[in-house]
C-alpha cells in the first residue's frame, strides 16, 4: 500500500501580514494542490493528514475548497485529524461539514480507529477539541494484532501538545506512526515514527526544506522517503563584514548572492565581523532588497586599541583595555573587550 503523509499545511495563515514580501498563504494552498496532483499522478492509495490542515478555525468556503481537491482523487482514501490550530471548537464548521465519500475524519477527542477494508489497513487517531492537551495520550495506545496494517495518525510533541518519546511506540504494534505539529521534518524512529514537518514554511523562522513523506507498507514493513516541495524556502545568508566595506558594497554583494540562488528561496541575512563605528550599517535599507525578509546585524564596532591606550592611558578606558589584553584570548574575552570599550566610550 502506497501512502503520502502530510501535516501542518496551515491553510489561511497570514503571518507578518504587515510585510510586503509575505506570501505564505498562497504558498500553503499551492503546496497542498501540488500534493493532490502527486497523489493523483502516482495513484497513491492513502493520504494521511496529521493535523493543522488549517491555521485557525476553518470557514465553510475553505472546507469546500479543500473538499473539491479531495474530489479530484476519488480512488484515494483520505484520513485526517484536527490539530491544536484547527481544533474542534464547539462552533467549528468541521462538526457539520459533509465530506466526499473517500474522506474519513477521526473527529473524536478519544482514541478511535477506522478500518479501510480494501486496503487491509486500520488507522487510529484522535482530534484536538481544545487548544492544548497536556497528557501523553499516545503512550499506551496498542494496535490490534491481525493481518491488517496499523497506522497511528497523531499530532503533538511538546509539553503542551501531547508530549511523547519515540520509544513509546516500540511495542505498540503500529507499522507506522504519522505525526504532525513540529514544523521541522524528521524521522524520529527510522521508517516508523515520523514527523512530517510543515508542508511549507509558516513564517521565516521555519528554515530549510519542507515537504512531505511518501512511503509504502508491505507485509508489515514500512519504508518512507522525504519529498521536498519548493514553493518557498527560507535560507540563512551569513556575511563577514570588514570596516572597509561600504553600504553599497554590502548591498551589491547580497544582491549578487541572491541572483544565483533558486527563485523560491527567501533570505535571512546575518552580518558578522567589524564595522566602522563612524558609519553605521543601514539594515533597513538592506531589507528593501528583493527576497530579503530579515537582516540581523551582529557586527562589532572596530576600534584602534593602540590609539585608545595612548589617548586614555591612565584613565579607566586605558586600564580596561590593558587588563583584557593580558587575559587569555578567547571568544569571551574578545567580546568583553569590545562590549566594555563600547560602553566606556558611550560614557
């Protein structure tokens, strides 16, 4: 049986909506549609959605849009749960919505399962009916022992959202545990306990590749592979700055690096090194560069310590520089030297 495991699609998300570069909402719908296309193209038999399909309580029109996508894959069984973001509030539109015949929503807040007879597969899961679940609800879940393949569809992984450990599932009888909630994709237990990660980044702190896991279960043996989706990817760009570099030079260098990168990548720029303390770096100007989403300035002011010692020889500043230079030189003492001089110069 071939399956695709996705989670944390966050349809409807509008993070940092005041910033012009943000397009995460369209990225999430684009990525979701691409997954449906892939399911249809490769005749995937089972689509697992491990919570947070929506970023908040979904609207009826949004459910209709999603249901239309499911109608495009009528031969694929879709099984889903609600996560902490799109939890089943008392007034949730989830509660009364009528899905396509191939869609199965495990809507109970207690552990439940559905048997997919044609696939000889049993899917277990529960939905969030509150924003938080503090207890380890998955720790003692046991699969039935028979010829069916058994999958646990789950959402959680931190202290406030069903905490768990990979070893909790060592003797649980599940052939595969499909998790959502943590946005970084990872195989917690190889080919068995897998966190899908966000389908696409929800904001620019979701660094690196995102996508989904595609797998197959045969004779109770599972194998999965990560498949990246390149709608949007946030990348760290670190630059070493020297006091001789001008604002124009820095911006041109950043623009050149971005031009050579794939078009789907957006950049968080971090500046390190030393800058001319008489000519401060204009980080706001750098944010105007296309595809730059954040600029972090970690540069230290460049000081001529020999000149400062001569100028302030018998004053606190001079004594401070000599004292720090006499200490073993490492990252801590170097930072203490620069930060101390900066503070004393300000005085």
